[in-house]
C-alpha cells in the first residue's frame, strides 16, 4: 500500500508541528514529504533538514511545485498561527488539495463563512479541522451511544477545559507559546476561549449532535494580559437544554483537564480526556465503565476499525489526532479509487469551524455586555 | 463526664431527624432526651417511643417543661421543613437555649435578618447552622492552608453539588422528600438552590473567608415542577475573583457529588465530598494528597482534636455532622464552666444563614431578569 | 424502644475501646453503661468517669453485679489485648452474657477450640467476633452476589492488607500500640498476621464461603523486632482455587489498604476498604460499580436494612463496626422476645475465630519450614 | 536528518508486528523498509505489499541483501514466536546488525547464555530487549528517584500483571494469540510466566537495580491447558528484601493491569501501567503524584529528552515502545558518528534476557517441587 504524501504549512518552530508530524507518521500509512515549515527561509531550511523533508520558502511555492508535477502530495496540514489559516486553506482548496487545518479555523467570522462557501464548491476536496479530542475512540462511542438513545433526551451538558500554565504572565518572559496565544493580532478576539474553549464546545456539540442558540458569558484576564484567560459560558442548546462551559488557563496544577458530563432523561454519559480510554454510563443505581478497544457489544464496527492495540494499553493524544488523519486518509483513498478502504468516521470540518467562530464572537460580545444573552 | 442533653424539634418523619440523632449520639457525650418530633401528636408519641425519648406535642411544651425544671436540656436541634425554622429558632434563643438549626436557616430573607438581630442580643446562646460539609476535617484543613497563604491570592472558585434523584417528577408519585422540596410553600423561592446550592456556596465562602458581591444566574426546572431543579450561577467574589457555582438534581447517577476547586496565584486546593477524607494541593508540577487523621505537619492541633479513628478508616458524613455538634458542645461546656474543654473550631451560624438567604434571593431574581448581574 | 445496655472489658487505655464505644452509641439503640475499662483500678475509675459509665475494678465484679441484679446488661464487649480474650469470653458465656469479642479471638489454638466447645453448649448466648470489615454493606452485597452465582466458580482470590505504621521500630520509642502488637507475650505467635492478616483471610473466606486447606508462607520482620511485620501466604482453598494473601506493616504511606479481588469463571468481584462504599463487578467488557445505599436491584432487603444515610454520603468504618453490633443487637432482641425486629445478617463468630487461629499456626509453621505447604 | 532503516523478522501475522511498526514510525526518524514478515512466502509478499516494504522469503535473504549492499538497514526488529528468537538474533549479531528483540529473549536458558557470550564479543552491535514498560518515562523517573535514595533501602517489592483474556480455553476455539502462547513447543516452559510474568519481574528489577537470589512458586492452569495461566512467586532479592510477584491471565475484566509497589525505609514508590503517566511517592503523611512531562525538579534531562507532548496529554504504550527504539536509535547514531545525538537512556538487553530465562526455569522447578525455594 502506497503511503499518502503530506505537505505541512507552518509547524517548524512551535511544538504542534512535530505533534502532527508524529500523528501522521504513527500508522506508517502516511508520511510528511514537504513543508513550508517556517516564514524565515533559513529556519525553514533548517527544520526541513531535521525532518528529512523537502523545504519550501512559502506555501505557494510548495503548491506550485505540486501542480507542476515536481512533488507528490495527497493532502496538506496547516499548523500556522490562527490569523494565517484562512488564506492558506483557501489556497489549498482552490488548488484541489485536501486539508487538515488546525483550530480555530480562522481569525474572523467573515473568513470562516467565506471558507465555507468555497468548500461548498469544492465538494470533492475533503477538509478536516483538527479538534483532536473528537478523534478519541471513546468519544466516538459516546456519540454512538447517544444516537442509540441510551441516555434519552439531553437536559444539561457540562463541558470543561482547565489548564494552569498561564497562571503567570509567561508572555512577558519570552515564552513563545504564551506570546502568540495572548496576542490579539495573532489569536483573534479570544485567548482562552479560542485556544481551549472551542475544544470544550465542539467536543460537546459534536458528540450530541446539538446546536447552540445563545450564550451568556463571563470572561476575565489577569491584570496585564490582553486576552481572556478565564472563560465561562452559560448556553441554551438547540433543544432547549442548558450548557455550562468552563475553560481556564489559570487553574494551577491542571494540565489538559478536559471533558464533559452529559445528563439525559434516562442516564448520563461522562468522559474526561486525562483518562481518555474510559467512558462512563450512569443510571440511577450503577456506573458502567467501558474501555477503549474492549469487547463492548454496543461499539459499532466503524469505531472498532480505529483501534490499534489491545485494551489496557491506552491509545491517547497522538493516536486520537492520528485518527483524524486516518479519517481524512480514508476519504482520500476512496476518492483516488482504492479498494477495500474501511469507511471513514465523521470528523469536525468547515461547519464546526464556522460554529467555533460564531461562538467566540457571541461569547466575547456577551461578556462585554455584562453577560447579556447573545444569539450565536 | 456528663452527657449533654438534646431536645429535637421535628425529625420524626423524615430521614434527617434520625441522621441528627446518630450524629448527636455518635460520640457518646451527647444524647437526645426529648423531642417534639412530629406535628401530629400521635405520630410524635410513636416516634418518641421508638427513639426512647420524652415526646412533646409541640416545641413550646418542651421548652416550657425545660423552663419549669422538669426537663434537662443543653441545646435544641431543629429539623423541620424550612418554613418553620425561624419561629422555632427565635423561641429557643429567646428562652436561652442554644440551637443547632438545619439549613436553609429561614424561609424568607426578612426572617433571617430578624433572627440575626436577635442572636446579636443573645451573645451567650450559641447558634449553629448545620452546613454539614463544613464539619469535615479536610475542609477545616483546606481553610487553614488557605489562611496560611498556601495558594496565594484566590482567583477563581468552582463549587458544585450534583444529584440525580429528581430526574423524574417524584413529587407526583408521593415521594415525601421530593414533595416538600419542590413545594414553594414549604421550601421557599428556590428548590435545588435552597436544598443544595447553598451548600456549594457556604462550602466555598466558609473555606476561603471571601464574600460574594453579585451574581448572574440561570435556573431551570423540568416541565411540571414548581421550583428550580438545575441552578447555575456566576458570581463576583469580594476580592474580585470569579465564582462558578453549579448545582443540579437531574444529573442521573450522581448521588452527593459535591466539592470545590479553588485556584490561587500560587497553587490550587481541591476537595470532593464523595472522597471526603482526601484533600489535594496542586502546584505546577505535582499533586499532593493529604489524608484525614494522617500526620500532616500543616494540620493545626484544633483540627486534629476532631479525629476519631486512624487514617485510612474514613470518618464521613455522620462524623462531619457530629463535628458540628461537637463544636456546639464544646462551646456549651465552656459556658457551663467545665474545665479542660478543647477549643471549638469555627462553624457556620447566623451570618452564613443570612448570606444563604441573600444569595438565593439574588440568584432567583437574576434568573428571572435573564441573568442580569444582581447584587447579593 | 429500650436501649440495649452494654458492659465493656478493657478499652480504657487503647484507642479501640473508644471506637467500640462510638460504634455502640452511633445508632442510639445501644449504650455502654458499665466497664472494667482498665486493669489499674485508679485508671479504670478515671476512664469510667470520663465515659460516664459505672466503673468496675475487674470484669468478674461487673458480671457479679449483673448476676446480683444490681446492673442491667444485655451484652459485653471485650477489647483487651489478645492473651486475655479467652478467659473473659469464657466467663461471659458461662454467665449467659452475649459477647462481642475483638479479634484474634484467642492467644492459642487450644483456647479457641475450648471456647468453641463451650459456645456449642451455650447456643442461646450469641457470640460475635469483631471482624469489622465484614460489617460493610458492600461486603454483604459481594457475599450475596457470589451466592447468586454472579461470578461463577471461584478460581483465585487475592486478599491484602497493607499498612506502613511499623516501618520504624516504634516499639522501642514507647508507642503503646506498637509495643503490645510486637510483643509475643501479649499478641501470640504472629504480629502482622494476627493483627491484620486474619482480617484479610476472614474477609475473603466469609465473603466466598470457601475454606482453606493448606498454606505456604513467607514471614519476615525488621531487624530487632520479635514478631513478623510482613506476612505473605499462598493457600489452597477448599475448592482447589488459589489464595494469595499479603499483609504488611512496613509499606510506608499505606494506612488501612485492605481489600480483595475474587476471580471467578464468569466475572470478578473487587472491593477495597479505603473506598468501602463501592463494589466492582467486572466482566470481560465493562466494569460495573455498585454504590452503598443505592437502588441496586440485586441488593437483598436484609442488606438494605443496615443502611443509614443516602448513597453518596458514605457509611464507613464506625458504621461497619456498628453493623456488627446491630446484628448482635437484633439477635438479642429476638431472644428477649421483642417484636418486629429486622432479621440479623450473618457475622463472624466462633468458627471464624478458630479458623483464624489455625491459619496463623499453619502460616507461622510453614514459614519456619521454608515455605513447606502446611495443612490448616 | 536521515531516517534509520529497519528490517523486521516476523510480525506479519500477529498483532505485535504492527505495534512495532507503529512504534518505529511514530517519531518519523525511523522507518521499516524491509521484512521477512512471514514464514509463508505468499503471506510475506502480501504483508510486505500492505506495509509498503521490501518482502523477503526468509531473514537470511534479507541479511544477505544487506551484506551485498542491495538494501540499507540500520537495525532489525525480531517479532517471531519465542522459539525462533535465538537463531535469528545470533544471525543478526554475527552479521553486525543491531537488534531489537521481543521477549522472552529465547526458548531455553542455554540459548540465552550462548547469546550472551556472543553479544560480549560483539560489543559494538547494540542489542535491546523490548520490555516495553521500561520505556515509560515514569518508570525511568522511578528508577532515578530510587537511585537518588528517595525511598531509602528497599524492603519489599510487590510487582504484578493481571489479565483476564485466557479465562476460557480460547486456544480450543482457534484464537491464534491464545494458541501459540499456551503451546509449550512455541512458548517454552511457561505460559503466563513467560508472557507477562517476566514483564512484572524485569519492571521491578530494572527499576530498582536489585537481583533475585531464589524463588518459591505456585503455578496453576485451567483444566485442559498445557501451560500455566496463573503464576505466583515469592522471591528473595539480592539485598535480602522480599519479592511478591503475581501474574495471571484468568482475572476476568483485567486488561493489562501491570505495575509495582516498592517499599523502602524512607518511603514508597508506586506505578501502574494503566495510568502510566502518573508516578506516586508516599511518605507517612502524604502521597505526591508526579506527572509525565511535567516540570518536576527531580526529573533528569535525559528522561525529559524522551518527552513528546505536554503533560496531561498522555504518552502511553506505543510511545513507551517507541522510547526503546529511540534508545537503540541514539546508540546507533552515535556509533555511526552523528553529532549532537542526545544520550540514550538505559534499556533492558541481554542480561535481562538471561535473567528472565533463569527466573522462569527456577519458578517452574519450584512449583513442581511444591514451592521449594529454588536458586535463580
């Protein structure tokens, strides 16, 4: 089986490029072969050498080489700061190159809706948004159990993402990760909300299939910080249920404490990213714990098809991100006419990207207007 | 050592009278000797017989007998439905009888402030409000660690209380516990908020010593229910920090899932009632778990003085409620002139009772006004 | 309802007398009224004053006063060091007084078998052995589930009890608890085995109904200590299944880390004392967690009858010990002709006491003979 | 940076070849390029096609091609059933090809000692034994903390590995994994011991640096099974401390429940594979939890150099196996003269392979001789 060839835009300097590199390589069915890895051509050259891939001074050159037949590419992964995503994603889709794009999808809502219009025209060019956590098998299983009616009608969702790494003003100390995340020019209108609040939102909505009607928000930041680092939102879901979304980056000791509790009329489903291999179903009397890759009757074959190792040996973050790449890979292989490709599980894409932008816009506006309920 | 003699008002029918009975008896230094256990004289007689105590048709008769010297009483425990507390507490304090009162303290805010004025005049008549969870040793330790500056300035508090037992309309099926709790005439303006939301609030404020300035609330109820069963509040604390308080009675599978996470500038402190014997301190690198009755250097002697059994053998709910009775007992013994009485640890009282009423009033008003921020 | 009157032998100096005092008092249906609390008459007097009970210089005097009709007693609790149990238990049974006896039941196997012969003659005088952990509701439920065939045939049991408090030679520093436990004259042939190893054994055998055929043991002690502080045993159970029993007092950081894992042909049942309110059933695909006092269909009414507070508010060590007293209380009330007494759940007694002694004898002998398999 | 080229022997049929394939690919610095993936040439061809690597009908042909300069290879991974390891490892070492070999290292002790003699002569040809769990960063940290004296002198080790998948006679139902593992001709003298017991052993000895003097064992198997499926061993360690090793494959519901508790004179260190990202240090008063990739002061730089993603996003089984490949990779790069290669952390090799064989031999013999203590 031929390995899919991947080009990367950005990723040379930050840690997340390397994370995608690993998630792409992990299954030995995909490989990064080229990259416009950094805006500084010398650094791009350096990183390309380290990675052992063809380096390009800019993404336009990489796409041009592919069009000219000088470079094999099956898709492109975008790992640049938020304000660059839109332009790059547009260029790829226009050229006919499938995209795995980091979230948040765009810098402004306008960019997001424009991108959506473009994607509609480019139906045969798959676009995936790397909301990594949706790639966890247990989140797939949660989604399937909810579809099967296991918890009845959803009445309330608590979804959260707690971190502590911005409890001091790291951006004043030259920390690169902190600097761009707290800089409105690079991150957009929200810091914590854009970085991790959207994960909490998409995790919940993607799993339940519900929409979000309106929000009331309370956003704050440490003195001296330009964007929110604490982001709390009440919401009304499309079925009238209540959403409580809390995200923070000042909860010292919390790493990536991200998860949800979904309460229905017949039971509850709960998942926490830091024990991603477990899923809990609660009825009035007991708690039932399901395990990743275990022989659970309710698990559909399509979810099982993402398993790599036996139960008790966890597949975790890299594997979940790998699963999103696998879904994209499966779609691309089918489009290319390969046989016996297992079906691709759903993954977040343009719609979730637009939703994330609308959500951030509404939350920021609500907080400015003292928590006034604001339509999404 | 003479056992303190306790009279009880209410408690014969519901389960919580028996809970207080056990918490009082547990240490073998206190005993219930009399009770106006039920409004129905026949039932009162029946329960008094079962408990082996002197039965009184009404609390006035019990107090009168005590005044007449026919009955020994050291204090009274009030376990009636909310709307009766104020009148009974007033009668006890007026008579000079110390009180352990169930929460919420009163039915209306006016009753609460009147009671506060009375208590001010009756300084030598101790009054305790049975916010049971504050009796846990690990909550005492959390409070002491925070006083010692262990987590620095507090920036955010998440406090919660999740239950699932009202996920169906039990009050329509004759369930007594559900009936009075969802009945505005007996419970007041809030169901879930009054029953468990105030626990979440007082746990957090008592532990940190902070006040609450204003709130923005989202309260809902299942269709067909008269009072809220889902109660979510954002707040601004007296030091400007953020409060996120969530309480619910429709989270199926949750029993008494109550606790807090307190985030400061130097670390975090976290406690959960369902593992009440543990307290967690988090810094950026590690999580340190303290155990009840363990030899932790930071534990003050006054906290240790509440321990009953060696670490690893938990003291839990009955013991925590017992601790509140112990604090009241110690105060009473000192007032009576006994020697070598260990010092009583602080416990919630009138001020917390007033605060709880103000909080409920503000939260209910805010929710009615679409989450408008409302002063407490 | 009249409270049962309890006399105590021993308990004035150590901490465990007070523990029984609380477990007896907890339900407000029993009370300690008299005690031969200490061998030193002055100390006995002092403790009796503190407890507010009638003090006796020796247990014979207490029994004599009861026989003479000067003292009301329904049963006696024995909390003396191991080497005194037999004589005192014999005296009570001979007099017709029911007994709650601390474990290990006796100092020698001979004493145990003699006591058994006596008890056979005194059928109407209940005798309970306070293997506290068997009083936990979740252990009752485990026993019932196994009886119902939930896990099929038992193939292996791992039972354990880890403590760390004897990791230093506390007995050389004047620690009273350490001194008698490491002293062969007071504790008998085994230290760790007698103190906590028998808990691990009885927990497992009582829950499964299995017997023990033979053992191979490895016992060790820190240099300078007279009795074992680390106690490891392989066993063959009556059905041929394997027992692995590990107990230690040198595992620093472990408090009362005691529990079992029972593996059957259809599933596993697991319980841990430090989370005593949970019971786990595992099949190949999921783990099902049952909660104390929760509405679990498999829970028989007799087990439910021991519940005191709603699920999520744990009943723990004192309540479990209280449950053993409740079982004894129920038996006594029935014997006394009271009506409507709920049925008493089974509890360890003479047979478990004899078994414990046989087990210790076999384990100590096996360890001396380099682990040779030794009949129990 | 050039990717290292890896050849694989075996692995085409079982699941573990693919696991190594992923662990090799994960870091995008190594790639499988060739494989003698199956003894059946047609199947080998098929798998080679699927993997996209050069297929060889036998490993000799692959080595020959490399020697002839027709194939680039930096090292070889051996993933065949146990009885084939020795011959293949010998061929690689003789040819000068570094080896990553699956465990147990050999089929007989003689093979193992012969291989050791060969390896001694081939000092510049690295040999790694894939005891995957030793690749976890938290096990590296445990080893470093113990070296630093954090827990003092080691007094007892409990090490365990519980599985449940062989609770039925799967080998009679055509399950391939079960068939070779329960077949003495393919697995050697021990089933459970060889498959997972040696993991429990090496985890403990590698982490502490202790040796094993003698053992007393109790091995059993379900009726109808040829090799042990329950494997329990007491041991005496080189410093006189006690080892309790329990491994089983009939504990229904247990997946890969593998870990250790190491008790020293100053504290305890505990790790469990199913929460591999945490390491616990216990002193008498508290439990301190360390997190993978967290900023823990005690973590040496060499351990940090294995980290891939931020704390809270776990690196788990594939990453741990990847770490062993990374250690081998680093050694090879240094030998090849590359600059700036980070130092390789220690990993199990020939000595651990020999030790594993000696241990199995002694345990099987002891069990046959009714648990007689047997020198290792």
